[in-house]
C-alpha cells in the first residue's frame, strides 16, 4: 500500500511538472508574440512618422514657393504701377 501511495504521489508530481512545463511554454510563446507585435507596431509608427515628416516638408516647400510667387507678383504689380505713373508724369510735362 505504501508503494502504491508513493507511485500515486510520483505520478501526480510528474503530471504537475508536465502542466507547469506546458504553462511555461505557453507563457514564453505569448511573451514572444507580444514582443513581435510591439516591434511591428514600432515599425509602423516609424513609417507613419516618416510619412508625416514628408508631408510637412512638402507643405513647407509649397508655402515657401507660394510666398515667393506672391512676393514676385506684388513686386511686378508695383513696378507696373510705377512705370505707369512715370509715363503719366512724362506726358504731363
């Protein structure tokens, strides 16, 4: 009877160890998957940040060009008005 109890205890202990090992493996797999998911999310955030930076660069470049075009138009308009005023002044003499 004592041997039977020892055998039953050993069997229960072995089953507990096997369950613990399975739990450990499952936890390890879950941690690995979480790590991979986090890395993928980080890469995606990096790509999105790059896209946003590119958009900002394009917007800044377009704004610079718009300001330059507006300034040139204003200067041209002022130059035309000045020439017109000079012609009027010359014609009035």
